[in-house]
């Protein structure tokens, strides 16, 4: 039988579309046998090329390197034989197919490949999520909006409030709430339904919102804090229809609402005072909005 001429490492790397460094890395992992050295050179044979090509094929399919050796070297499970142990085909019987003669894949190989496939599918989900996030961020950047975990509606609201703030104290309050909202969105503690609470431009309502931002909570009395919370809830009820309020209240998870208020109270002393009042009023309102035909909350 004619033997193939020996090859150098650079040649087998080129044949399999990889690098010499990678071939040597596979040697170090025990995936590819190291040929004997002859005259200062290592002569690779066709068997090395074949194994290297199978290694590369499996890794391209997503099989982890620590699994490749088990897949390549696993013996197939034995095919059923008759009680005598004879594997010959009885006279008149259908000849066995190649797969039947070779047996089924070893159970550990099936498990390894199943795990590799699961990992790739999970990676695809992550990539799809990243693609959607990047597309959203690109759209925001093209519209001139600040890149943020917040929804475009939230970003547009805070951008507008910052631009319209009449003084630095009000602007600082807007930025403080913006930072907290950004953090809550990143942590998943902002109810999705809260997007409705960041309203479209309205001269009178924007002025009322900025007036609320300009109020100082540190020295406010209990009654003043209650009035402040009432104004916030009343503003929501002025801007949303009864149907929108009912939908919001029916969908929102009050546990997430509570989690949001605990977050803001824990990161900002300002909201540590006003937060419990606003939370209490919102929880009351949510309960009221869930009841169809309820009379809207009507305080100044």
C-alpha cells in the first residue's frame, strides 16, 4: 500500500484552516497525538490531518474543547446480538444496516452533544437579545435621545424636564429622579406599566411637574408631604383616561411597585421622606383604578 508522504505542522494547519499555534495547543490538551521527532522534525501523517479536521469540525459546531475528546474517542454502544453472541445474519433474514452493525452512539456522547446544543441555543437567545438592544439604542441615538436603560418615553420626559428647569435646584432634582429611574430600569425594578406615567409634552402639566421638582422635602411637614403625593397622583389621573388607568392598575404587579419605592428610599435621602407617602397614595389609587366605574381621585 502506498503511504502518504510525511507533512510538517504548518502544512496540516493550512490543510485544516487553522494555525500552528492552535495545533500545538491541541497537543497540549491531549486532543491531537504528538508525532515522533525524526531528525529534529515532527512528521505528521494523514491520520493526524483527519483527526485535526474532525476536531476543527466539532469546535465549529460549538462542541466545547473539553468535550471533543470524549466525542471523538467514544466507542459506540454495542448492537444487540443473539444469545450465542453470533452477529451473523441468519439465512433469509434482512441484512443489517451499517448503523445497526455499528451500534447506537454512546450515551455520554449524546449527553455531551445535547449539552453543547443547549449552550448554542442559549447563546443565540443572548445574541438575539443583544441585537434587539443595539437596534433600540441605535434608534435612540439617531433621534438624538440619551442612551439609557430607560424607555424612549422616559428619556424624552427627563430630557424635556432638564431643558425646561428654571433653576439649578430644580434641575438637580430632575437629574436625581432620572438617575434613580435609570437604576430601577437596569435592575428590573421599574414596572413596565410605569411608562404611561411619563407624559407627552403639555405646557401646563410640565410646569406643574417642574413645580413639584422644585419643592424641598427635607423640611416639609407631614401634611405637606401628603399634599405633594396627592398632587403626583392627581396629575396621573388628569393625564390618563379612566380606561388607561384601569388597564394600568389591572396589569401592574404591586410587588414590583413596592420594590421600586424601597429602592429609591434606600439610595436617596430625599425620597426616604417623600417615597412612603407617594407609595401609599399610588397603592390606594391602583386599588381604586381596578374597580370599574370608580370616581377619579380629585385633589389639587
